[in-house]
C-alpha cells in the first residue's frame, strides 16, 4: 500500500513518520511539563494545602477534557464492562498517586520527592512482566538497570532516617502510578484519549473532595496571584495535558519505553530546584543525568508498538 507523503521543499516525510515525530514531541513536552510541576507544587502547597489544590485543579481539568471530547464529536458514554478498569486507573493514577505525591512534596521538596516518585518504572515494568503483558528483554533490562542506578545516584543527600515518612509516602506513590500505568495500557480502554483522561480525572478527584473540605480547607493560607497562576498551569497542563498525553503515549509505546523515558523528569526537576530554590546540583546528579539518558537510548531501540501508530 502506497504511503501518503508530506512534501516540504526538499524534505519528504511519510505520514507514518510524521505521526511518530508527533508522538515523540508529545512525550518530550510531557516530560518537560512534569519536570516543571514538581518545583511549582513545592511552592504552591505552602499556601494552598495539597488536597484543596488537587481538587481545585482536577475538577476544571476534567470538565475541560470532556468538553473537548464533546465538541470533537466523541462519545462520552463508557460501556458498563469498562467501568471497572476505569475505576482502578482513576484510583491508582489520580486519587492515590496525587494525594501521596503532594504530601510527599510538602515533606521532601520537589526535586527529591520526584526522584522517589519516579521509581514508578521499576514497579510498572515488574507488574507488566509478572502479569505476562510484556517480556523483559536484555535491552529493556539493561535500560531499566541504567535508569534505576541513575535514580539511585540522585538519592545522595536525602536523609532517609529523619525523612522516612516522606520517603515511604513517595515510594508508595511510585508503586501506585506503576500499577495504574499497567492497567491503563492493558485494561482494554480503547477509547478517545480526551474521553479516558476526562473521566479518569473526574472519577479520581471525586473521592478527594470530602477529605479536602474536612482536613485541608481550614488550612488555606494567604495565596497571591503567583499561586493562582500555578493553579491555572495545573489545570491546563499538569492535569489536562499530562493525563491526555500520557494515555496517547501509552497507546503507542510499550510500558517499558514510556516508563524509562519519564525518568528524565526527576533530573530536570532537580535542575529547576537548583536554579530557583538554590539547591545544590552535585556531580552525582550529573552522573544520574548521563545514566538516565543512556537508559532512554537503549530502551528507544524499538520504542513503538508493532500495531499501527495512532
């Protein structure tokens, strides 16, 4: 079958290659947004408690995603048999992950919390392998080891004993995200990304609302325009865009490649911490950066699924 060609002067790109380039762009932007989010959350939770902030960003983001789905003529109704996997991904990827992540940030700081949260690839790959969904090849195992050692090198400087609660919270957050990633990939939710992302946000946020009102609402400080700007960023990017983009990426990449790629996030988050919060960026951090980049190159040898790129 002859492929459609996109002609731009002397450059000729097949439609399939163009879609791959678009997917890589979505993944790169996803990594950048996630990297910025951690230091921003560290700033905003000083005045807006974690649960209140999550509800304030999540509900508008869910409405926005479902609105986009509606105006693009997508069906919003999910078949009854798909509600169980949708409930589980909402719980693990939104409810549990977001609550644990925000409290972990308040205990450890943005960059260091991101390091522990991004043990997610270990849990995701192990769960996918144990469940028989993906086979751990030599290249994927090598990439995972490089990435894990890179992340471990970032833990230098964390006082695990005095911050053991924060460490435990972030490890649990990483496990939750890993389980949710596996279900999102293999739960049979073959629907439009805006629809899945919207429902996932809405279902995942609803259980948080009563706890936000009872526990956190009275602890709201004195937020200024900067905190509200971060809230707007959270609505449009860290909530709406990232959940949509992550589902799109998982539809076309393996769990292994997707998980290992996002290991870049804690490195960039630490770099942002170093620039804006005067936190030292050490030689260990540079070693971690190199190891994680190497792991991504190894994992990206065959990054796309064999099925047609969506």
